[in-house]
C-alpha cells in the first residue's frame, strides 16, 4: 500500500510539474526582430493597416522606433555635436568673410536608415561678430513608401554675436505615427562651424 502511495505521489508530482512549467514555454519572446517588424510597416503602401494588423507588443515596438528616430551619421558624437570645422575645405579660420555650410543627414532606428534631411546656413562675419546670415536650401526625403515627408515644422535662429545658430525641424509620418527630427548648424564669425541633431539653441 505504501508502495502504491509512493508511485501515485510520484505520478501526481510529475503532472503538477508539467502543468506548472507549461506557461513558461509560451512566455518566450517573438523571434521577429524589431527591425523586421519596423520594415514591414514602413514598406507597406498602407502603413496604418499594416500597423493595425500587428500584435499589441509589436505595435509598441514600432511606435517607439518611429517616434524615437534619431541621427545615424557616423560622424556624430554621443553629444549630438560634430567636431568644429572650417566652412571652406582646406581653409583656416579667417579674420572676415562669408561662408556657406550644407548638411545632409540620415535618420533612423535599429540600424535602419528611414529618412534624410538637409539644410544650408549662409553667414558672414568680421572675425569677431556675425554681420549677416540666412537659411538656404532645406528639404527631406523618405527611404520607405510607408513613411511620408510632410515638410518643415519650424525653424529657429539665435545670433549670439560671435556665432549664429540656426535649426530646422522636419516632420515625417507613418500612418498616424509622427516623428519630428531636428538638425542645426552653428556658424562662427571667423568661418568655424559645428552641427547638432537637435533644436536646442542654448
């Protein structure tokens, strides 16, 4: 009788363990990467329908990836500011002059380049003070049919005397998801410049 009870207890123990462990097998994450899910939406002619067809978890991943689109140029440092340069190739900082800086930039997430934007800053200085400035060509383009370039949201300028700072904020949409990347060029009174992938003029 004791032997039967031990056998029954052993069998029941195995069943209980099986039932307890079963949910863990279903808790494994999807094998589809965020990049793959993101591309499936961006490559769709109807991104809203493609997004709606995703699971709630995949929708959250796609939303975060698109709304969190960031600069992907390899020359950008962690601070979002490029090394200081001189506007004319091979030149040195000048006592006075006029300069033009064109900047073409890539934006994306999870290793995928989604879009490009560009801007041009024109400025003149006497070596210590900015004497004039203007915003030149501005534009954007998408790498995918499901991501639409909507144009410029805003521009901003700050002249601090020895430097002029100009930003352009762009807008892209994928269905009802929006992202507004921003790029900025700073031109110095002696021809030096720097570039940032944000709208902060301070």
